[in-house]
């Protein structure tokens, strides 16, 4: 990602962008200062004409295990494509569980704890949590596993 991308997107009419592939030391530094959301301004712009609101994802990847919060072992449990018998599994050896009326409270509290931890990395009161990544949501099975 170069600063040119932010500039081109701004000139194309975008006001916001998201970036993921940033060195972990930069992410760690910005997270400590709750600086993972910022206005990206071109170094030559002394006004605000090039300002682009930028949200940086805080963790390793943009797949489900690395987006709900800081613990991929827990987040992977909410990747319902990885339910037992599916084409992929959780590498942390804790499989997802279907949500039911008997476990919805416990599962929601676990997920909410991850959301809460992730929210502490940002100044705003909004948490961005994508559900999926490349080559996802391409079958009815994944949708049904998530929402039934």
C-alpha cells in the first residue's frame, strides 16, 4: 500500500478506506496509542483536500479467526464453514459449535468478550468485524451454517 492509493481513492470520490497488510510492528505501535484509525493526508497537502479516513485492521489476517478479536483460537470457533465435517478446520484444535437455544448465551458472551478486547484498540465506539474473507459465502451451505 502506498500513499498514492489513498490519494487516488480520494480523488475517485471515496472518503474511507481499510488496510490490512501492514507490518506487525506498525500495527502494535498504533494499537498501543489507539491510532489504528487515522486521517491519511498526503505529505505535500497542508490543508485537508487529500484527507482519507483509514481503518487499519489490527491483527494478522482478514480471515474469520483473525477479525473478531485478539484470540484466533476463539474467533475460529465462529467460522461456521469450519464446522466438523467441513472442508477446512480450525488449526487451534477447537472446532466451531452450531449455535442453539441451549448455548446461545455462552457463545454470545465469548464472542462479545473478543469484540470488547478489539474495541480497546480504537478510540471510536464502533468496531468493524468482517465475517469472511476471499472465496467465502460462495455456497448455500456456508450461509445455512451461519444463519440456521
